[in-house]
C-alpha cells in the first residue's frame, strides 16, 4: 500500500456510476485532469466496473481503489471507507465526476483543500471550487457534464474520444479457450436495458448472411452472465457450431474476444463502447436511443431508415424497425472502408 506523500499535486478522481460504458466515456476527462496536473492520477470507482483489470495499462493512472457507493444503512460505511482512502493517500486534489455528495463530504472531513465537482444540488456545500454547473445541466449526459466541469475549472481537454490500451498478451494467456484458429467477429447481444437489444433472430439471420460471404469462421457472442440466456437462445435456435458463448467470461475474456475479432456488431451497451475505445472497427445497432449522445465516439452507427435523432423509445419492439437486411447492407458497405 502506498504511504502518505508530501507531493504538492497528489490527485484523486472519483466516479460513482456502475456501468462499464459510462466509465469508458469518462476516460478522456480523467486523462485531461492528469495532463493538467502533469502527474499520474488515482481513481476511486465501483468494483462492478472491473476497472483494475481493464485500466491497468493506461499510463496516466497510478492506483485504483474500489468503493461501492451504496445507499441506506451502508451510506456511512462507504463514507468511512472513503475517509480512510483519502487520509492514507494524502491527496491535494479530489475531483468528483458526478453530483453525488458522499465523496465530497468525505474529502471535506479529511481537510482536503481542493475538492472539485459539478456542484449540482447539495454537493456544492462540500466543494472548495467556486464555479458550478447549474441545475439545467442535469439534463446533459454524463460526458457533457464532465466536459463542462473541466471547462469552468480551466482544464484543457485535448481529445474527447475514449481510448483504451491493454496488453493483450496478458489477456490472451488468461483466456486460451477463446483463441481458436480462423477469422472471428464479435456480436454484442445484450444490454443493461432490454429495450436497447436487437432480437436474437436478427443476430442469427445476420450471421447466416455474413457466413455465406465468408466473413468469419467463428462469432463471439458477447453477453453478461445475468443474460446468458440470450447467447444460449441464439446458439439453440441457430443450430450452428460457429458461435462461441462468452457469457461466463469476465471483462478480460470480453476484451480477448473483441481484440481477436475483425469487427464488432452490437447493441448500445458497455462492450460496444469498450470495442470502440480498443480501436476495433465497431458497429452500433441503434433504434431507441439518441446517437447524438455518443458523438465523441468512433462507433459506426446503424439505424433504421426512418430514424430520428434525439428520441428515446423504451420499447424493445421498436428495435424491429432496424432490419437485418439494413444492417447487412451497411456492414458490406463500410467494413473495408
């Protein structure tokens, strides 16, 4: 464990959201903070992000600590844990990239001189900065909020696009069972929200069409363990042996599959953003979300013919408006560009 430091700039960045995609979208802002202070930064994140696995090779990150940011009876347990972390690492600055009170309160109780956050709601009571986001900024997505937070604190953002570096050899070593011979592609078949998911039958039909054109020998099915039934349904209905079920894998396995794929096609989810950040050619299947929210992204969006941006539809049935033929035609057009 790192001992207390007398460094004038000892920087911690806190981000409390649990979704992988949301964390990836914050990477440019974390990097900007590191570049602003000209030091590597520490992070405090939720354990569910598996950040210690996926961010370990980023040169601007030094140490990652976990806190689960719970509510109710566990609120003060987590505050006490944050206090212990802050005191142990003797931070000069704590940046909070969302509007929660807990880390701001803990930093204040530790006497940290520089506590910077968006200041929406009650959080501003615990911050040291004098400029805050306003209440209307709650309507902005998390990425836009962080962008504005940096701007009002005179921190330059050099590149708004998320980028992730990994030592793939380490990941390959842990997931040798995924390293089959032949051409591979990846399908991201689930999402945290069901209404964002393309139907299993569509993925089956798309695979059949691509296989006939010799685009792959195997397809990795990227799917979380809680929705493993989706991958299993695709395999069962298709009766094909070219699908590889990755639903039992942690993020090291997901990254192994993605990095060994020629391209990725999937729902709006964490692995979609992960694939894009890893530099893999990535196609996002969007019908019920606003693609404008993902404008700082290298994702190739595939949308229905009558799609209208800045609309949010919470009905999975609407995903059927994105036809298999449209997805196939777009892939054929863009894959080799």
